């Protein structure tokens, strides 16, 4: 006899999101332990941690009504992931960024701005994957990303992410709010975002600097 966990598409999506949230918390806990034990390099840890934090923030925002407390979610499913809860819920940035920020508090490369840029990159890419391609959906995301990139003084004026986002914002401003990107345009924008994200991560100072 087949046992169904859901009654409709909406319930199924909710359980899928629960499973993804569970996986992100577990993965973050493993990553934190690997970093503490020197099993993973600082740069690899930072890259993966930024991705997990950004995906977590996007998912937590989607689930805010059904999962108002991440700590309670972890308790309900007996997860025992204190390091992950600290990194995802309390800190919000990788340990390496925390250490750099505290060592150079006056530096313009602040942990908060870096985390904001990463979140904006991931949110924009995730939105395109969810087929949110209307101008009034895409423009605010790219505008937020462009603004956060401009806050970082370590990025040169001709930084790839800045120039490409400026070009896209110019294109979108000539379209109507209800207009939608074509499949080809959405694919190109996603490619530009991914390329700019990789350049952004490469431009950040390493843990040793």
C-alpha cells in the first residue's frame, strides 16, 4: 500500500522545501566541522559556506510562515547541529570572513557587505531558475546587486559584475514592467550572473591577507 506524505501540489512543495532545509543545515554542520579540523582549506570553506548561507536565506524567506523558527525546526527533527545554527542563523557569514572583519574592523571589505553581495547574486540566479523573468521582478534584484557591489571599494570601477549589471539595468529600463525576458535573454543573464559571481569570489582577499 502506497503512503502519501502530501495531499496536493502545495503540500508536496512544502515537504520538498523541508527536505532541502534539512539538507542545508546538515551540510553546513559537516562543513563547519571539516573547517575546524583543517580537512578543508579556508578558501574552499569560504566559497561553499557562502553558497549554503545564501541558499539558506532564500529558502528561509520562502518558509517564514511554515517555519518561523529554524531552531525549533532543528529540534523537531532531532538534528543536533549547533555549529550550523550558529553559522546560518546567528552569524550569517563564514568564519573566515568573521575573522578577517574582526582583525581589520576599519577595512571597507566588511563582512556584512560581502555577505550582502553574495546573497544578492544567489537570489538573482535562484529567481531566474524559478522562471521569475518579468521586468518588475528582475530589475529590483539586479538593482540591489549593483548597489551592493558599488559599496565594496576593493572592486575596481570596471569590475565585470558592475559593468554587466549596469548594461542589464539599462536594457530593462527600456522595457515595460510587465514585459518578460525571452528564454535566450534569461539564459544569458544567468550566465552573466554566474560569471560575475565567480569573478567576485576570486576578487575577495584570501584568508591570509
